[in-house]
């Protein structure tokens, strides 16, 4: 089950490209521009401060020599004490005035303190070229065969820093996967399953645009429930959980390279639930959790144990049977605690605030007329404003993004794609 890493499967994209039209580059990556012939070479790197305390963050800068703008920078850090690798997809911006890409360094809550050394940096240009530099500045990833002038970059040592205390940042635990071969913990990405059982990943650029899609698995039509689970086993990569017709629950751990580690069966008897979804760290213990609804309307919390399994379950609500859709958008009201959204039979969208300890704060209606949506889910942060959003697919196959305002309400909405009606699962 799953597949070996398929980093750029052109045949799969071509198979469904004729039946789906998507906006914002959702499909093939942009071709290189004629003037993008000089490899972007880092000429200076830095991180300030070099020690992150509780509640803090560090700002890093990469000054590059290139003929075109830089859109994304990815940095792979290694914890010197544990040896574990942590991928940092940057949330930054490029200044053409001084050729500087500036971004903030964050790690997810629960990341071990210690010294983190920058091992690898990948740079992507606006023209679609990607290059990777090792710690000593040598060029080790050059799929576009750019000129050899990009082989002498600076060392990445100035990006090293000490992580003093885990920082409780506001990131969506229930969404975000890897973009291409690297995990993106801030911006959203969506999986789809087509009628052949193929699993595809549609990453975003962190600014309301789509990147190239990838096939990441086949044979997934044996499952009746699939969802993104966040980093469920605390290995630094976001995972997927799926349930088959026998009620068995399986964890598919991401390998961080566009594929999967061996799947693990983590539950039996889950057929009694008519809805299962990831709820971020709903219990507040630092591990991602699941919520599951019985046909009786009982809502049950299954706290994750941080190792791909569960702690003791508990009931956290009743009367949820009348909801036609239930999901978590992550933190929706800005209190840094995961929340839940639910649509009732009348088409009202209801907000249920999580209290961060396995219970609830306030609730209320935050929208009407949502019965026109056939598929509905949490999107993470689609447009890069650090507020979680919600996506919906209507009967015509249009995907509309509903942009959250970060305080439990909405800013605006917009159509961001069409042709999504042909997928039997989107998550």
C-alpha cells in the first residue's frame, strides 16, 4: 500500500489533466524563463538571534546572486543531541533591491531543545528552477542542469542556532504536508483520491497559489475514510491515517521524501464511527489527537500518545449526529488551541472552540447556506496571512476558499479551482 517516492509523475498528471482545469498553476510547474540561466548562489546567510527562548523566534536571511527572484527556501536542520532531522519550509519574502530572502525560523510545539545545525538548503526561483546546497556550500541538487557557476556557495554555518525551549506556535496540526519532497508545516496542501484509487498531492506556494501536483500512492480505494493526521508519531513529518471496510485503522508515516514508511495498523473496530478526523493537539499534551463520532451522536476523543498510538479515549460531546460534516480547521479563533467546525442539516456552519484541555469554550453559528457545498474541510493557511482557512467544493466541481480572519470569522472568499468534483476524496 502507498507507493515508492514518485517525485514528479508526468504520466499521472497527464492522465487526469484532460478532465480537470485548475487555476493558479495547479498542474504543471512553470517552465524556466530564458533569463533564468544563472544558478542562485548564496553569498551570505545569517540567523538572528542565534538562541531561541520560550515564545521567541529567529529571523534568517539568505542573500543570493541570481538573475531572477527567489520564491522559496527550504532548510534541513539536524539536532546534534538526537541526530534527528527537521525540515523547515520558510515563510518569507524576497527583496529584489538587495537580493535578500528573509524568513522566520519556527519549529512545531514539542520539538526537542538543543543545538540545530543547518545541513542542507534548497532554493527555488520564480522560474521554477530548484537547486540544493550542502552545509559546506557545495551544489548537490541541480535537476535543471544549471551552469556550474552555482557550485561555490557559502557555508550554511551562520544559520545554526540553539533552541532553548519548545515554542508553542500557531500552526495547523491537521493540515500541511510536504511540498515536493519537503514538509511544509505552515501552508496548506491537499490530497485527492481519484476513481482509480490513486492518491495525489496538490501543494501550495504559501501565498494563495498552487504548485505542481504529484502522485504519492495507488490502491487507496480500499479505504472508506482517509485524512491528514499531522505529525502523528512525532518524527517531524506529517502523516496520513486511513480506515478500511473491516474497521481497521492504519497509519501511513511520511518519509519526508514524497513517499511512505511501512504502514502500521493502529486500531481495530473503528467501523462504529461514521466520522473520524484529526483534531490537532486537542487534549493539550503536545501530541496530535483524533476525534470520532458514533451514529448515536457521541463524540469521542482519542488522544495520541506521540508514538503512533493512543491513550485512553473519553467522550467529549453528545448530540453531534445531526451534523452533516464535522472537521477541525486547526486554531480558527486565534487562541492557539484547535477548534472544530460542523455543518448542521439546515446548512448552518457552527464553530466550537476548543479549550486546549480536551473540552470546549464557546460555540456559535458563523455561516449559513453551506448545504450547497458537497465536500468541506479545513485548509490550514492557504493565502499566507497566518490565519487558517476553509475550503469547499460545490456541485459544479468548483473549489472555493473561505479565508479566515484569525478571530473566528471571515475575510472574504474566492474560487481557487474547478474540476474538483471528479475526486471521491479530498483532504
